[in-house]
C-alpha cells in the first residue's frame, strides 16, 4: 500500500505530481556519471555458520556471485577496481567511488577493517546488514550488488549515488522548500512502508543515511 493512500485525492495528486516532476539541478562537481543499467540482480541469502567475520562471506570463495549485464563477479578483490573519490568515512571504514576495470561499471565500495569489527564485536551486525540489504528491491533503497573480503577488510559493493548524503545537501543548500521537502518525505515514507510490510525496521533514519541519486531520487542505506 502507498503511504499516500489515506490522503484525499487532491493531496495525493499533488504529492505524486511533485514526486514525478521535480528535479534537483545536477551538481557540476559530481565526480562520475552513474552508469546506464537496466537491471541488476541482488544477492540471495547469505550463508554463515558462526558469528565470525570470515563467515560474512561464503568461505569457499572470496566474493559472492551476481548476474549483471555489465559486471560479472566470480572471485573479486580490490585490485579489480579503479578507486576514485572518497565518498565518506565512518567509525569502522570508508566508502569510495570506484569503477570495475573490465566493465567500466561505476559503484560505491564500502571497506571495513576486520580488526575493528572483531574488536567491537560487530560480526552479527555486519552479517545482518548484508542479509537485509541483499534481500531488498525498492527504488528508494540503495542496492547491494555483492561483497568480498581479504585478510584485512570486508568489502561491500553498493549502488553509487552521485549527489551523496542528504546531510551534506542540507549543509550546502540550507533548509528545503515545500516542494523539495514533500518529494523527499514521500519517497522516504514509501521505502519505510515497503520495509515494514516485510517486518524490517530501519533503526537509524537520519540525513547521513539517506542518499540522493539522479533525478532527485532518495535512497535509504546502512541497515547494520
């Protein structure tokens, strides 16, 4: 069910019109244009037997397979990617804009240090993040394309959002007007409705965990 279903027809049409027609002007500073990809299959269930960071991924391979029209993963490592700008930095890792060398596929690569994960006992949290995000398919939720690990880090291959965090957009542009705000609220509500129908609660909704893609499209991220 749509979050606008309980609204009057006039208000519902207004929100839908704002959502469909408003566009944020593209930033001149956007480092890379996102690839034109028609479909990408997300991962299935993550297999693990113990809450050990090495079981975040399939222990028989260094990466999980996925089907993509542009990028095919068999056994990937960080050397398969050309690193661009650092998109963000968290307590346990960094996120980079990267390009897969063979296909030219542009995505975001989240690199997390295994020692930090083990020190703070976050193995279950990382496993949960992979399981949840891999199972979701909604236009307002960031996609997880795949994952792999090496001796030092766990890597998550994620959808690239050229306009970055909602937090940074607020910092640079100030408060949004009613048109922008209503468009964002509609999309966030639609994503939350989708999650709640699947009995999933996002426990950390904040501007830093809301990304902005092309054509003013909101994406929720960080399901840890």
